[in-house]
């Protein structure tokens, strides 16, 4: 998979793209990430990429010419890329979106700055994505989120496929609680079921905890779930256990 990034701050990506799974995936050729400086496509000698907004207002707006010419230059290559503008007005980026994008041969991520991008640029992009309802200084952090989420779904990037399948949001559920050694930490023990050696019981406990956590912390996700009779029973068991624990009963 090829991921092209358009930004006026290309050095923003140099550290993250050389670390951890992303760095390994790039060095092994599993993905290609290429960062391009939008300023190279500016027409004037000062490489100007922004200007005052028509109609007045605070801040500056990114000019359309450098961005569109950068997109058109990249689209001369094969395969053509799906052009994505990182924007607070876009659809919310989810795990399902990440999985959809991971099946594409190439994507082009456009990072905005300042007060935004000239709206005419939207005629040259395929979709807009937002990573959440908050304000960032620019699209670069959002682009990194997209790159990371999409890349780990490319075969070979994450060594353990079971790990990817069991992660939060893959089924619309939050992930169950995880524990490791020591068995007791400052008086807080690991749940007995996890050291019981009963694999079926562990599986049921993890499922019940994922259901409970999602219901408690992300009711918006929980409402969209289609639960089986077994899921409903596991959830009731987890809720009863939580009530006993909160009342001091064991």
C-alpha cells in the first residue's frame, strides 16, 4: 500500500514514521509512506501557501493552487490514489473506515493548517475525514492517526493476527481488561479466572467484560450491537458480579 501525505510541515512526520510498528513496516516494504511539501507547488518566489480570507475574518486560509497542483501531480502516478482531506467537517474516522482504507492500493492524505483550506479544494478530493470533535493546529496529527490505524491492518505489519482481531472496536466492542505479572500488585489481585487454566471460562469472562465496559463507557456503541442470547446472559453475569463487588459481597 502507498500512502502519500501533503503538508506544509513535512518534518512533522520524520520521527513517528521511523518508530515502532510503522518504522518496521516501512523498512520491510509492507507499506510506503511518502511525505510531500505543499510549498514546493506554490507559484511565487516566497512559496506562499496562505492568504487573507474573502469577506474578512481572523486568521489566514490555505490557497487552492498549491494543494490542487500537488494532488494533480501525484495523480499522474499509478495507481491513482483516493484523496482524503483531514477536516473537522469530515465523517468521523472509525475502525470500520480504517479497514476500508486498508484495502485500497493508495491513499493521499491532505493536511490543512491555519483557519482552513479554500473550499474549492473540495472539488478535487474524494472524501473528508475527522478524527474527533476537538481542535488541532493542523491535519498532521490526524494524518498520523489514520496512517497508524490503517497500517496495522495491512497483512504482516502486526505479527499476531489474533491481536488485531481482538482489539477494541473490531466488533464494535471495547477490549476486555488485560493483566500481567505480578499476580498481586499493592494488594490488587489478578482475577482468579485468568489463572484458572480453564480456557473456556477465560473466554467467557473476557467477552462478558468487553460487553460490560462497552455498556458502561460507550453506550453509543452498545446501542448499535446485536447481542445473542449468550451475550445477554454473560452481560447479566458481569453486572451481578459488579454489584456484588461494589456492595462488598464476594
